[in-house]
C-alpha cells in the first residue's frame, strides 16, 4: 500500500485540472507567488462551450511545483504487462498518474452504468494491493472534487474502453513534485489585469480553437443564460473562484507593499464582490434544479451588476499599481 500526499480541499476546483494541481502542490508556500501572478485572464471556447482561466491547458507545464511527463500508450504497453502494474510502479516512484477513463465503468461516478462514453480525466495518487484498489481524485460528487477509491478492474476497464487512437486521450500523464522557487512579477499582473479589462486576445502558439476573453467572455455567459433554460454550473463556480483569487492577490499585494494601507479600500470592495459572486453561484445551483424564471432573471441582474462593479474596481486597482 502507498498513498502520495493530497490536499483534500484544493484551493481551486472548478475543473479536475485545477483540483489536481492544488491538491498536489498547495502545501508548498512557494506556489503562491505563481498563483497571484496568474489566474487573472478568462477564456471562453465556443466550440467546447466552456469557460476557463487562461492557459488552462498548460497548468501542469507552467506550475513551478510540478514536473509533467507524458507517456504514450504504446510505450506503456511495450514495457508493462498491464495498466495496473504501470500505475503501481509509477506511484512507487512518487509519480501521480493522470489519465482519461470512461466514467461509465467508475462506480463512484454518477455516470456509472448509465452514460456510455463519458470520458473524463482522473488522478490516481495511491494503491492498496491487498484490497485491489486505487486511491483516486476527481469531480465525482455532483461536480465536487473528492478523494475516493476505485478498484483495479474499474480503472483498467475505464481506460481500455476508450476507442480512440488520439494520444490526447490515450496518453498517460505522470506528475511529480519538484523543488523550485518562483519570482513574483508585478508587471505581469498589471498586463493581465489590462488584458482582462479590455478582453484582449491571448496570442497562442498552438491553440487552434477560437476563443473569447475577459469581460467579453462573462458577457457571453449572460447572453447564454438569457437564451437557454439549461444551465452549466461550472462557469458560475469559476466566476466565484476568480474573485476569490483576486481577493487573496490583493492581500498579497498589500503584504508586499505594492498597495499602501491608505489605498486598501479596494480590498474591501473586492471582498464584497467575492461574497456576491458566491451568492450568484449558489443561485445558479438552485436554478439548475428549479428552473424558476424569476431566479433566472435575478441571476442575470446580479451578474450584470457585479461585472459593472468589477470593471470599476479593476480600473481603480490599475491606477493604484501604476
């Protein structure tokens, strides 16, 4: 039996990718300058109908506390008799295993034996050969990131059932903690705040999907809510997490003397905005169940007001930082 370290309450968890990163790395205080330097710009990808922190797909590559190794399926199969053996050997080398499975075969998932081809990433952070199970983490409890268990056969079947020759789905990622510092750069923060405020496009080297950025992304969320009755809860959770990071970022800026004490009222305003974002998130959760028309209108109204307020606060913050 072996379990690698995990934080059961990750700092961010809208997506498995965030929950995994912060479950593994957030015990290291040196991660926070990197966090406060990033997680500012927002990106919406219409083809996926999904909202993310910018550079979402590069989080493992960019996190200074993690090393990422991608193992093609062909290499794994050439050197190991089974996926189980590969995972156990990886855990023994202090590597977390991150791979796609079909949740149809994962008993702790709501899709278990109900929704075929429900492909999703899952993190494996330990094993128990006596009980024949892996210790896993995923957004399995109504979208909540949890630490739980899955038996060997479930993971084997969930992985082998993926009918794809695309390495994006069949390749396996190993993640290992590393010892590295990160230097906070206030210029990067100011640039990202400006790009967020102006909805400025990120110049990507290899990201081919069309994207919408910043406040334009949030305005698209409002437009979607006005036109559709079915609601995706994740953007509203992301909206709240975005404000949570902003509050902690401003506390950090105060601590490091980028913001003077007599300018600290901006922090209190952002705290109120974070509280409002949490209220909106909770209303969205309720609306996803009740589909109440009046509640839908209330969410749109509160979200619009919050975005208008946030624009003012971002402008004020940039003036203070300049």
